[in-house]
């Protein structure tokens, strides 16, 4: 049985989402960006963020895989779901749940960069720079978090706990 403890409350997360949405709305006014969510973890953050933006946006999703069952990355990233929307000449904002090692995000930025967007930036609700193996830019950050394994607010452990409104530290599992 897994247990967890709350690190950041859902209320604090929602305040931060509003703050980020205000910055993005200002930075992208008159640009009509495309927001690209990284499935599955970013869907909760992206849904909250889109509803708080004051600018028109388009959305699309990619799905990448680097984790097998468990807590450790396999070290190999693969594209599971490609974009449906062309991004050439568009202002692109990648929406991530958490940036950890940088491996997955580096792969995605390379994939998108080859499609020649007008601009390419990253927004992550959680950033764990202590785990970074590859230096990647994160332009909008909600919270910098410690080197723990998190669940909640879209983050999962073996497809469980995504629905928790808070960011929680997974403490044990049997």
C-alpha cells in the first residue's frame, strides 16, 4: 500500500496557475500561440492554465515515453503520439507537468525545433533542477521542488494518484 504526504496544496497550485496564466497572456498577446501538452501528466495543469488565459490559443498534445513501470527512467525516449497541428512559423509553448532529468524535454524540443516554429518556449508547473542531466530551458515555472518522487496534480505512480489536487511525496509502496 502506498502512502503520501502533501508538499504543495491544491489551493497554492491554483494561485500559481493564475500567476503563470497572467504572464503568458501578457507575453503572448497578439501572437495566437499553440500550446503543446505532454501527455499524460500535463493534462491537469494544461486544462487549468487554458481556462485562466485571457488570449486565444490552440492546443495539441504529444505523448512521449521514457518511464517503464516504477520510478526510474529507461534513459530512452520515444514518441508515442505525434502532433496533429503543424507548428512551422507558429509560436509554440510546451506545457509540462514536471521537468526532472531534462531527457524527455530535450528530446521534445529537438523534435519541435526541427519543425521550424517562430518561437519555442517551455512552461512547467514543477521543476526539479537537482536531477537535471541535460540542461534545458524552462521559461515559466510554477514551483521548484526537491529531489523526491511526486504524485498528484497529474503526476502518477503506475497510473495511480493523478487525480489528487495537491502535489504529494510518495513515501512508500508495497
